[in-house]
C-alpha cells in the first residue's frame, strides 16, 4: 500500500525550493533568460506549498490527489538533479576558488568562461522543466484545494538525550511476567525448555522478554539474545549464540552446520543458559525442527529458550510447554500511557479533553507503542486538534489483513501525518536500513546532511524528536564503566515502525533480497544484497545506495557506476579488494563509507568528487598514500584514516582541506607531515592522533585549533618531547582529552588554564610518570566524569586536586601516592586503587573504609592487599560489606590468615561477574596459596576469572565445571606449569570457556 507516499511531497518541495532560492541568490544569468526560469519555478512551488498540508491529508483516501503529489515529487527530484548537475559542470573551471566566494557569486563571475553550447543546452532544459512544473502545479485547481489553517509546521517536543538511560515506565505487564516465570520454573525438568510469547505486533512481546531476561531469577544463567527477523538464517542464529557464549568480542563465523553443532555441543553442555529468540517468523516445520535440533546438542545442561512471535501456529510448533498469548492492554492502561506522554495532568483544559482522550485510547488496540506515539503527538495539540485526531480518516484505512495490527499501524500513521515535513523526510529515510539494524546515530545524521535533509545541529534535534515519537529507540547496552570512553550511540526501530517507514517510501526505495520489491525504475534509494555485479535496473535516479550482508562478496568494479545521482554510498558491508576507478563518475557524492580497502592505491579520480563531505577509509592497512590531489575536495568535513598504517606522509595539498571538522589518524604508525598542516585546519572539532609515532614534536599550531572538542594524543610522538603543554591552554572547548603514554612521556606540567575547561568530561594522564603536580585550578573541572591518573607516581596532594570533582564516575589511581578521597567524590562506579605508593597502612585502611561506607554505586574495585601491623589483619577484611560487579585483588601474599578470606565471604557477593586473584611471584607469604584460595570461593555468577602468580600444590575443588557454571573466560598467568596445565586441560576439554595460559 502506498497511501502515505504523497506525504513526502511538502518536505521535498521545501528542500528543492531552498535550492532554487540559493541559485537565484547567486544571480545566475544565461541566454534565454536563464535566471527567469528559476524564479518562475519558485513562484510555482510557492503557489502550492500552502496547499500541500490539505493535499497530503486527502491523498490518504483519494487516489487522484495521491497521483498528483507523486508527479509533483518526481518533478522536484528532477529539478534538484538538474541544479546539482549544473554546479558540477561548472566546478572544473576553477580560477577564483568557489570556497573563497560563495559558489553562486563565483558562478556569476565564471559564466563567460562556459562555452555557448552548454549554455543553450542548460537553458533549454531549464525552460522545459519549468513548463512541465507549471502544468503540474496548475492541476491542483482541479482538486479544489484550499489553504488550511494548520499549514504551519506543528510544534514537536524534544526529549532529552538522557532518555538513553531512562525507560518509560512499563505499565500493566508485571502480572504477565510473574505468570511466565512461574510457568518456566514449574516446567524446567528437561534439558531444554522452550516457551513462546505470541501476539500482534507492538503489544510488548519484546519488552516482556526483556523483563524476564533481566529478572534476578536468571542471574546464574549465561544469557544470549538473538534478533531473528523475517529472514530465517539458521547459521546466523547459531553463530550469534556461539559469539555471545564465547569470549567477549570474539565473533563466530562458521560456514557449515556441522562446525556450529560441534561448537554449541561444548558451549551448552552442563551449563545453565537462557536464550531469547526475538521476532521469529519462520513457520516451516523442517526449519523449526532444525532449530530445535541445534539447541538440543548440549548434554547435561539446562537450556531455557524464550521465543517471541506474532504467529500462534509458530508458537505452538516451537514450544515445549504451553505458549503464552499476550493480551492487549486495557483501554484504561492505554489512556494512562497517553496521559503520561502528553503531560495531560498539567493541562488547564484536561477536563474537556478527557472524554476525547479516552476515545483515542480505545483506538490504540491495546498496544503500548501506539499509545506512546499518540501521547507524544497530542502533547502540543489544542482542543480542536485532539478532536481532529479522534475523527481522522486514517482510522478507516485498512492496510493489513490483521485488523488489530492495522489499527496499530493506523495510529502510527496518524502520528506520522502530523509530523513537521522535515521530520517526515528524515524518518522515511530510515527505511534504507534492514529491519533490526543497529543504526549509528552520528552516521545517520551525516547521511541526512549529505542528502540535504538537515544540518548537523538540526540533526541532533531531529533524532531527539523521533525518540519522542517512539519512532526511534535507543539500543540499550548493559551498564558499563567504559561508558564515557569514546562511546557511540546506537539506535533501532520497532518492527511496526520500520513497516511504516517502508510504506511511506514504497515508491521511493528499492529493496532487493528475500521479500523485497524489485520492480520499478524511478527509485531514489536502494538497499541491495549483492555487490558482485553491476546494477541491473534503472539506477540513474538513485541518491543513496547501501549494500547489506556482503561481507563475503567482493565488490564489482561497476557495482555502482551507473548510479550517477548518488549522494550517499555505503560499502561498509562489502569486501573491497580495490576501490573502483568508476568512483570518479559520482559527481554528486557527498558521503562515502569504504573501509578496509585491500589495495595499495586509492583512485586519483576520488579527488574529482568536489562535493564529498564524508570519507571513511578506516582499516585500509595496505594503502600507501592518498592521491596527490586530495586537497581538491575542499568541502571535505569528515575524514577517517584510522588504521591506515602504511601511509607514510600527508602530501602538500592536504592543507587545503580547511573545512575538516573530524580527522581520525589513530594507529597510522608511519604517518608524518601532519604538524605542518594543523594551523590551517582551524575548524577541527575532533582530532585523533593516538599511536602516531612519527609525527614529530608538538607544534605551536595545535593551539590554534580553538574549536576542538575531542583531542587524543595518547602514545603519540607529541608526548615524547614535550615537557610543558602550554600550547593546549587555549583549547577550552575540549570535552575529551587523552594524554596517556607509557614510559616515553616527558610531560611534566599542564597549563594552569586547564581549570577553564569547564566542559571537560574525560581526562587521561595515564603513564605521565614525570608529572610532579596538577594545576592549582584542577578542582574547577566540575563536569569531569572520567579521570585516569594511573602511574602518575610523582604527583603529591592528589586528594586536594580531586576535591570538588563531585561528578566523577570513573577514577583510576593505580600506582599513585593517593592517601585519601575527598568527601564529595561519592558517585564513583569504577575505582582502581591498586599498587598505591604508600607505606602507611592506617591511611590505606581509612581509604578502604571510605570506599565501603560512601560509594554505594561502585561496580568495579581494583585493590592491593597489604598486611597489618603486628598481629592485626590485612586490609582484605575491610571488603566484607561491598558487592561490586568486578573485583581485582593483588598482593594476596599479604593476607595473614584464613579467617580474613572467610570474613569477606566472596560467595555471598551475588553481583560479582569478574574476579582477579594475584600473588606477587616469589614473594614471601603468610598463608599457603592453596589454603587461602580454598577459602576465596567465588559465587556461581562468575563469568571471568583471572589467577596470577599462584604456586599452590594443586587448585581448589571449587575450580570445577559444576561449581562455576557461568564461567566464560579463565586466565592463568605465571603459575607453576604442571599445575596450570592440568586445569587448562580440564577446562579446554569441556570447551565451556576460553582459556588463556601464560
């Protein structure tokens, strides 16, 4: 169904109208009154712009109006392409730089240089297009459209970015959660238990599965979450389970089912596993049986599988116990959600609105997603607009066989229909991503900018607005202490919302793959699953092209060359042996994502892409050099060359890239020549030079980059020669600063102006061993969240420097002279106070007592054990009242008695997932290693265990498969070889976890 296809017309008209206005502003004059045609075009568009609001609403039910909007939309795309082509035709004849003048003024100067034939050709084309447009715009009179009073863009409320760590209160599903848990635990007598949750889309099946997944009753289970989707791929499911049960970050990529079965057989055996298979569509009995066979391969374990599906038949086929049918929410609960999202209680007209609101709630069909979206939409609406929502024709348009799903989709359509036009276009573009895709927020905004939908600043606001509508959702990751270290924001879309985006873009987007549309010739966006051949359809109008699931397919040299209107090209899921020379024909290209190029050269023709703004070549470790003329891409704003480790020098033309905002050269270990260009890159906001070891000394020019918000110089040669980094004192807009090093750092002093860096959130000085003091202004860094001072051994009075840093959440003081923590540092989630340089046991005891009494949010603690004086205990006993997620204990030879180990009761620390136990090699000990370790029994929740320097005669009995069912990673270092090998063989034979032995 394409009844929403006309709703993009106003948004596209606005983009093209602005484009025409820019051309007129440039005073373009050609033969045959070239400048009059754009003016007449703009007037024609203005004549219908105010009517589009009415036309879009009517197009939902009126086919002629829909057809008219599509014709208007196609005409506007053609005008846009023509103007861009004209600009591209004139840019090669550069004498005065179009960057020094506005392009339009530059064009006015350079028009005499253009030959007569192109003048006439372009003028004729413009005149013909203007005439066609006037015919189309005049047709609106036949529809008797009148200018609506609501023609202005509706107001849309932003939600704060902090919503990424907040979730709307889940209403009405507690009882269902308890029923499912009860059913599961009453039935878990077999090695595998499968329970399906089924119901219509949007009811909250996934939310309910998350509630069960995170329930404390499954704390001792290893957990796996697999998004299945409409495309059933058994190998992909198997590999996903293996990846999540294996060492973190280790991706499984088995090509054959036999290897998958063998791996799962070892991973699932004798373990407690919870697996969620979210959004299963496959109904074929053979495929479902194959899935069950794969999950049954482990022996002696307890595997619990939760399946979510829309289909009752699938639920019955896959379940081993009675499936659970999720009922719709009651109308009252839907009304409660609407009230919450619309800020109903704060309205002065709430009594008049309540009756209308309850009718709208009834139309939500018991679906929370619909209620949330409608509630957010109603927040900024007046009484009459609430009535319009209640009486809208959209409720009467059926597009799905399932009446309930149709009603839910209707509510989402209604929310979409009242969006501002700019937001409609940005949302609709998200249809280019596959269902279930993890969308990188910054990349999405860059693609919007490349297509002319937004600016960078507005893009952030549009994301926030779409989150408010629940049309985008944050992909929440587990709580992690690394949250503030170069974190990226991932977004996703609910399946029904994705369906809506595809409906809106039905005649705009080509999706080739299982279940995708393949017919038509006027698409403007494409999502393809094969990059090994030339485009086999009419592709000249395509503006954005993305390849998916091509990570084993080599890119064809003509895979995109016919798509000459491309603005966005994403090759991130392709194997790129060589970037094709045909890249040079894409004169309109603004965004190119082509990582991991496996050739030594980049085509010189890439320098002809004068409109390119975003270029990502990261991980291309074989590239020897950039093209000599790279500086011709003067509009380039984003350049990622991270991991291009063979590039030896940046060429002279690089200094012409003065529009650069983001430059990543991290791990370009051979690169040189950057320092001489820094002074000209004054618009930089992001600069990463980490592990650039041949860039010379820190230049004064670095201080000229006053707009920098992110600066990473870790392990770079800049830190090897610089003693006082006064040049950094002007960079007071920094939010992230990394000056960490190891051994070679000569930095002794930071500028006093550091105290003016009031936006600084992340600071790492790790390994700056020669630094003797911090600036007196250091306590002024009130917004600092992450601070790493590890091995800054020479800094005294650290407690004074830390005083006032009340927002700190991550603090690493390993190897420092720390004595105390200030009273106002209470929000810490990560603290490392191991290997402190102190002989004062009383001071260290005070520090630990402070930790135990004041740091209630602590998730990670790294601590060295020291003996007490005389007959007193070591400081180990002070840990009995804390329960962190990660605990690392060094210096265990200083524990003075078995009772100390018993008192801390490691087994009772139910949050503990990561434990390190370390003895100093060959050091004298108070308690035998084995006897001590027998009393340091961890809880069954443990997932990672590291044992270093252990020299007991054997390992304790608790280091066995049945005692640590959730262990995924075992590390044994510096122990006696024979004993270590015995344990290693035991665990490796079981293949239940990854074992490291060194």
